[in-house]
C-alpha cells in the first residue's frame, strides 16, 4: 500500500512539473512536508507511549544532567509531561520544580513521571514564579514560543537569582529548505506557534539583551544547546 502511494505521489509531482512553474510545485511539496512533519510527530508520541521518541534519539537530557548536581534546586520552565524533570532528578540527585501552563501536561506528569525530588506546578511563569531561589533554570524548547524574550529572561533571573540557565532552542540554519520555504512564503517554522527560530547571531544578540553571558554552546540535531549565566552586576 505504501509503495503504491509513493508511486502515485512521484507520478503526480512529475505531472505537476509539466503544468506548474517550479516555485508552485515547491510550495505544494513544502505544504505537504509541513503536514507530514506534524503528523509524524503525533505518531511518534503515540509510538513512544506518550513521550516523543526524540527524547531518546537526541539524548538531550544528557546535556542538562551533565550540568546539574545534587546540591542544585532546578526550575524546569515549560516542563511538559515531566520527562526532563524526572530524568534530571533521578540522575543528578537535584530537587526539581516543573512548571507548565497546561493543566493536562501537569496531570500527565503527576501520573507518569512522579518522583520524590520533583514537584509539578500549573502556572504561567510570565505571571508567577514558584517560591524560593533556584540555582539552575531549564528552558528546553520554550523560548521560541515566547514574545519579548530578553525581557522575560531578565525578569526570570531577577525573581529566581539563578547561577546558570540551560537553554535548548531550534536553529534556523538547520536545513537549506528553511530559508527557501520562507522565500516562497510558505510555513518554514517547525511549529506555527514559534515566535522565532534562531540563528547563531540572533541567539547571541538576545542573550546580550537579556544581560546573560554564553559560557557554553553547541549545535546538535539542528538546535542550539547553551549554558548561560547572568552578568555579575545583575547577579549582585
């Protein structure tokens, strides 16, 4: 069945190429690609029994765990269903508070990823921050969803006084198709709710505007993984 669909699609594209200019064919294919990417993600979550398989394929939890120790108190902003928060608490020994604006995510976390060193809270960190100081803040695929990100980061640091922030965001330069999609006026973001997708330069600029210093950065799986610290004058 799948092979028949592939043959039909290949035949249809060749047919379209004779009728449409290349840019129109590309818009059609890129629109199909966006729909397939969304569908693949939903099925990957189902296949992973509620957790996207990218968690184990990309192994990005390791990036967070390696930079956290048992003495830390960690705030996981936008914790989702709690997979990262649970793994950090289990493997590093740290105390973790996971916050998410979606009550369904928190309910799922409390059912599947309960841990004695993890507390899950429903809340909007744009409006509230859990009590107490946090030495580490995790922002795993969160910043790109937010407006006024430098202001948000400054306020978050003022309220929690962290030693460091661990950030993971999508990279605009992940694939040649991304700028071509934007050039053709079709959806180029991985998620239509993204306010931005970063270049290396735009990420550095936003960290500067947020009064944060990048102490480590790597490009992995088409993403920026970074450790940043508040500037000393802000921390004081």
